[in-house]
C-alpha cells in the first residue's frame, strides 16, 4: 500500500505527458485565434472599412483589460488563491466568450443591426465592427493571458524535479504550431468561402471550445494527483497561515531585483515579436509584392525552427543549464533579423532571403522563451509563483498593448515599414542589455540560472 501511495500520478511519464498535451492543446487553439486575423489585414480593411490605425487598435485591444484594468494582476491572485483547476477553466471559458463576441462583431449579419449603426455613430474613425471585435478580443485576451500563467504553474507542479524546461519547451512548441497552422488555414478557409473574413474566425472559435474540453479532462487528472499528494503527506488539505497566499506577499515580488530584470527583459523581447506577427504577413506582402496568401504561408515558417528547437533547448537547460547565456544570444539574433527586415530585404526583395530571415527569427523565439520561463521558479517562492508569472505577463502586456498602436500610427504616417522595423530592433538592443545585467546578477547572487534544472 505504501508503494502505491509513494508512486504518484505525475511519476508516470505517460500520465504527466498526457497532462501536458491536454493543457498545451488549449494554448495551441488560443494561439490560432490570436493570429487568425493577421493574414487577413488587407481583406478586413477592404471588407469592413478599416485602416492600419484601426487594425493596430484592434490588435492592441487584446491586452487592454489586462493592462489598464489590471486584470492580469487579479488573475495572479486568483491563481494563487484558487489553484490551477479553477483558474484554467475560467480562462478557457473567457477565451470562448470573447471569441464568440469577436465573431459576431465581424459577421455580415452584425453590419445590418441597429447596434452596429449605433456603434458607428460615435468615434466615427473607428467602425462599429472594429469596436465589437475589439470588445471580444479584450475578453479573449484576459482568458488567454490568464491561461498562459496557469499553464506555466501547472507544468511547474506536474514536472517539479523532472523535465520541467523540456515540458515548458514542448508546450511552447505546440502553442507555436498554432501560429504556423493559422497562417496557412486562415487564408485557405477565407478563399474557400469567397474571401470571407468571418469563416476563419468561426473555425478558430469552435476550436477554442475543444480546448476548454481538453482542460476539463486535465482538471480530473489534477484532482487525482492532489489526492495522492495529500495521502503521501506532500500536500496539506488545509494550508497553514504561513503557506497560504496573502496579497501582502506581492511585496516580496516587487522588492526582487531579479524579478524586475526578468520582467523588463520579457516586455522588451516580446514587444518585438508578437506585434511584429500582427503585421508580418502584410509587411511581406508589400515588400515582396506578393498576395496575402503567399505572404502568410511564407511567414508561417517563422515558428518552424522554434517548434523544433525549443524542446531540445529545454532539455539542454534541464541537463546542462546556461539559461542566462541563451537569453543574450536570442536577443542578438532578433536584433540582426529586424535590422535585416528594415534594410536588407527591401534592397534585395527575394522570397529566399525573406524565408531565411523569418526562420532565423524563429531561432531567437526558441532560445529566449525556452530559457526565460523555467528561470522564474528559481527566483520566486512557490506560493507566489502564480502572481509572479501574472505580474510578468502584465508588464509584458503593457508593451503588447501599446506597441501595435504605435506601429499602426507610424505606418499611417510614413506609409512604409522601415521605421517600424527599426523600432523592433531597438527593443532587441534593450533586451540584450537587460539579459547581460541578469547574467551578472545571477553570478553575484547564485540563483542558478546557469545551472541544470534536473537535480542529481
């Protein structure tokens, strides 16, 4: 009986990797929905009367509630107080609700309603369809960002002392496969339904429902694991006051220099990646003089090397370490790619060169996240880990909210992509500086960012 109790569910490789697949599928479908409109920028502008500024505002709306209503900070408190099961189901449900509202906003039917006419009547520079789509994207964004932090904490729980970085790397690889898939599927579905902007959004909304069902199955598995942890004496049914999360514990996070270094590195790096994804198909369309479907397929190669490399880099981090060094190398690669997008590709507009740059940027996108997220548990106490992840995501969301707005305005003002690419490369330079400082602090204080995760 004792042996049965000691062997927990996450001690079984099949069980813990099944749990990973279930929660990764939720993020896979979420990533698909995030970028479902990216290949359709030209089409949505024609069909619904949007411009680059409107598209940028819509893209920024995903992060509005997280940043300005501080939803992500509340999400961290909810996660640490209520746990990964409740928070995961809540986040998946918010994604489905927000996606459904966005689907209604861009639908042909909605354009004929009195509600759309009323929305059109105020802030006339921003069409009613964009207002409704942005509202849905705000709600979806709350769920998606909450899900990201919940998944990180769930993996930290299920893979503690095991292949944590590999698991996080595989989860990110599966999620990024969503970017690859939607860059192909969105224009294909749109063309199949006579250049429809609605059909791809409807398809991805249905997939989010599947993601909710996947996480529901994981909830049952996690409940069983908790019962085993309690039986083995590794988890208490009722936490003591010292073990229980308190809002005042957030002060421990804010007082940590390492937290701020990681958070600032995160916001700078991701501000040069995710906003770029929103505009990349149109950038390639304009720079190479190709149609939106060809541009989307070309950019779909962006996550290919990231998908392949991230699990291997995670395994290297588990067995060999060198996390802080990986952050620095990833930032350097990103700087080189964005400067090449700004000057080299316009001078030599070749699909081959574009593909090389897109794939190389994917290498950066594998190095930095693979090292960044498994490093957080090394610098933050477990009972406030969820809040720490959410605070990092909140700071990241500030950049992800403001940068698309900035890029949209710059595009409207300049009519070209040179200045936006210089802006993205500048973020990379700043990210490199913070990654260098992070490595110095780790060497001084011994947090173990350069050490392997697996304990021998």
